[in-house]
């Protein structure tokens, strides 16, 4: 059988989604389900003095008005280390447990009615009186109040790290650079809102149809809150309309849906409205990062440091661990990093799209560019000069690292060698041209995961694993892994997920699903294959009796003797003779010693061209090239979509995603999708300047910004503005680098690390801009084809078809 792994198999769930037949959490048809609507706080801090719900109760169809006075008391809602979810991405929740208001948009009332319209009308009639208290949501003005947490990031890294002598490293340098960068609040806003349907099947048995990235952590957390046995809580989540980290933890609305259903003794469905998602469902904290770099004239870094300040809430703790990348990405004998938290009256920040690494690489990479400019050195050359051949923080070898190849291939495809060193030195008429590049990095993780494989008497083959598909292609890649491992075609595999009655798997976060659950699926399918072959060769009535197990092959639903096709039988014949309704095998995949032996990351390099109108400041991202060492590619099509999505998301983070808070109210003022822009993306491969120059009217948005202090200044070079001719490949490709991130690791199954792309282009930094505009972006993609490790998938451009 031909190798299926890596092939660009069409999405298994694609047709269901585009035809509207994929059923999301809120869409399950549950008989007799009532509808709940949330009322959230309009102040940022204080107490609820009174709630008048009389008018709401008179609305026809209203069944329940739930407040802190009649809510069910939960077990340890503010304790994220309660039994049953010690390793889950738990967040403290409030869920009407008292009359305190801790942040704006906190749920304070739940109205349940026969219809959404009745519940919505009643919710609008609830009158709440508060006793407000002064609130604090500013970061910059309260840095002196910050404290140092015990840990930074989900990996349990220490909040403070030091190696060498930072002061000595600074004094040994010819140039020293200190810069302070800040990034704004960002809110997830997946297309599918957070939603839950709660059904009590018995007083002690609960079923949740929930939009969650972790059905088992969801089960454990809810069981703990309601004092149930975990096995008595079933969570179902077959499809997700995006998550990006926000749907990893259990939030208050999940507990409130279950609470309302229990009070009414009937199913209740609850969807969080778009404006309510700003505050109660996690967000990326605002950050302030001070970067210090010291270097000799030849570009050797002698000291590197990052001090990060970010928000946490008054009732929970979350660290946006932006300093971690500065510990390991570049070689530096002297290094110092620290994380500090400022307690604020906001909803708890949480995991969002490469938490820590995304804002951390932005600041680090921008600072690297500033130092390269001070040294009069090419930014790419500066990075290669300080290339870390081993992990300088952990003092371990990399499991594999092809970043230098990514740099080389990306630079070649982008045409980087034509870049002049001076900022603002390239023009196309009245348009300034900026070229920038940055490094991508993300840890490779695995967790314990389980799967089961079953061959039925009718010859059908199914694999179950209780994982989740956020829209990234889990259904598809698991089908490919199962088919390859068992020895059948993908169309013969039925892969099921999204149900806690299936084997347990970890949360879909930290880019670990392919590595963790993919390995379990591989082992389960292999175990079933071995069982089937052993049954055949041990059966005296089988044509394969006595044949060596190593000489039996599976193909097209039959077992064959290698080299003697006449010795064969179908799966159905073998199971029927054994009188078995099915044959099943289960497997669990566990991380080995590789984490202790190696430092494991995926790496990449991204290059961007930015065009800025010199008069109006309108920014367009006209070209991007990315090259990535992403591990074993399971599906070329879904991988390419992930790479493109990560790069586009980098543009979004730089130019689109500022969640603007009114500090006087402690509320986000752009708490909707009214500013959402449908980006214009071309994948035609054309290099015609007319299409490449096409513009789109946009509106102003804030971007990550930098305030810089050059301790050892360098005199700027005279500006020159030569005419600028776009390179021949003006619509740049997205080459994909395939290397095995774990090829040195002896693993029991397969390790399938997936990258998360987040590094931002420093082109706008290079242009010394202090403002940003929405871009209209045009891209083309590279044709994917098989290749050896450490080579790009293809260089021939062609239209990308999803």
C-alpha cells in the first residue's frame, strides 16, 4: 500500500461544514430544551445592592430568573486545583456564587424562557443596582505594584531565570540597547460563540453538549463543581467553530447552563452573545516588555534580557509568559528574564494563540532588528551570528533544528539579498517599501492519550478517540494515521471523536493533538493489525495458517501471504469463522524520556514586504514568505492551511486586534465584530504589478508599539531613495520545510509535533513607523510535493484551492 501520511487528503468534515450539516454545540436538537440568556455587569468592581426581576418574570414564557440569591452553591469554584482537574487548563469561575462584581461583563443574572426571544426580552427588563468601588485596569501606571508569580507558562517554567552575569555581559559589549515594547489586549472571537446545552439525565447524571477544546477536562471540572463522579458527566463536542485557546477552560456559562437545567429539571441551552465574550471568557493580557541586548562590534551578543509585566485578575492567576523565548532562541552567555503580574479588575486572562510566545517573539525580534541596525548589520546575518546550536537555557541538544535552513530558503525565495540596510530607503512612487523578517518558535509537546481501533464483522474499520477538532483537520489526519497503520485505504476508516465515552485524550491546546492522539491512534491500529494477523496464522482453517506473521500483508480488505497471493482471505471470512462480532484493540501513548534528553521545538522564518503610503500612512502587506521546520507533515493540504493561517494571524495581531478598553469604565468599547475586515488574499501566483498594487479602503487600528532607548547610539545613515522595482516573484510563495523535529528520539509510536506560527514581521519596525493601518494582503502558495527532510516542498507557484 502506498504511503498515506503526508498526502493532501481532502477534509473528511469539509462537505458537512460547507453544506451546513455539521452540528455545533448550540445546534443539537434536544427535546423540550429551554433557552437561557445572560445578564452581565455594567460596572468593573463593587457589589450588587439589589436585583429587580419582577418585570422580567412577567414576560410570557419566562421560566426562571437565576441570581446569586437562588443559585446552586458550587464546590470550590475559585479553586483551580480541585480534585479531578489538576492537569486541566482550569480557570476560577464566579457563577453567581456571591454578590461581588469583580470585572465588567461578569455574569450576574441568568434568564431562562421557552424561547430565545422571551428570554432576551426578559433579560432587558432586569434592573440591577450596584454599590460601585474604585477599579484599576491600567498596567503602565501600576508597575510598582506588580508581584512575581511562582511559575510562568503552562510548562511550569520558573518566573525568573538567570544565567551568567548580566552586568558583566553588558559591560563587555561595544553597543547596548534597551527598549520597551507594549502589546494591547486581544480577544479571541471565534466564529462560533461559546455555547452549552445541559441535560440532567438523572439527579446525579449530566450530559453537556459544549463548545470545548477539552471534553475530558470539561468533564472533570464540571463534576468537581457539582459534586458528581466524573464518569457520570458526559461531554459531547463533535465540531468546533474555532477556539484559539478560549474554549480550553470551563467558564461560568457552562456551570450556569447546568445549574439552570437542574433548577428547572429540563434541558437548557445557553449561548454567550458576542459583546459578552469580552471579559468573561479569557483574553490575551496587555504586556509591557523591556528588552536589553548587548553586543560586540562583530555582532556577538554578550547579554540578553526580557522583563515582562502583564495583567492577572483579582481572583485568579494567569501569566502571559512572554519572556520564555528570550531564554532560548539565541545564544547568549549572560541572560536574565523575569515575569511580573499586576492585579487588575478584569476577567482572567487565559490561553490565546501561542500564549507568551506570540507577544514575546514580537518584542524579541523587533529588538534584534534594532540592534542589527545599530551594528550596521543585516538582521538575518545578526541572527545567524548568534544562532543557538544547543538550547542555552536547558543546556540540552535540540531534538532537531533546521532553523538555519529555514533562514536560507526563506531569504532566497523572498529575494532578501536585495534589501538595503537603511530604513526608508526603498520607494515605489509615493509608497515607502519595507522588508522585514522574524523567527518563529514553539515548543513541541506530548501528553498521555488513548485510542481504540475496531474491525467489525462486516469488514468496516473504525477508530475512536475522545479528542476535539477545532477546525484544524483532526478528523482528516487521524483518518490518515489509522489507515496507514492498519493497512487500509482512508475511505475504509471511520474516525470518531468529541465524546467522553471514547478513550481519554488531552485538551486540544499547545499544538499537542497530532503528537499525542496521533501516536495513540497509530499504536491502536497497529495493535489491531497484529491481533488480526496472529488470529489468521494461528487458525488451522485459514489459508494463512502457518505463514510467518511478518509475511502477512493487509490490502483492500484482505489478508495475503507476501509473494503468494493465492493464500488470502477477507476480514469478514476470518471473523465469521471465529464467530466474532468484532475484533478490538486499545492503546495508550505516553511521553518517553525524550523531554529529559532533548529540547524540543518547531522553528521557522518569515519574511514580509510592507507598503506604506508616505502621505496617508496606509499600510498594505504585499508579500510574505514563510519557511518552517514543522516536524512530520501528516497532510500537505491542512499543513499549508495552518502555515498560511499562522502568517495571516501575524498580520492580524500586528495591525487588527487591539481590544480598546475605556479605563474609566473598565470595559472594552469595540466589543463586537463591526470592525471585522474580510482580508483580500490572492493565491493566483500572478506577479503582475497591477494586481499586486491593488488597494483596499480601511480604517485606523492600534498595533503593537515600541518605545526605544538606544543606550549606545549609532549615527543614522543618510537616507537614499532609489527607484524600487518589485522582484520577479512579487506574489511570493509560502514554501514549507519538512524536517523531523524528533528524528533523534526513540519513541514507542510516532511523534507528530505541530507548529504554531506567531512571529511578526519587523518590516514596520524597520520603517520606524509609530502607527498602523489595516492591510489588504495578497499571497500565493507553493505547490506541495514530496521531498527529503530539510528541503522545501516545492518552488513552482500555482493557484491554491481549498
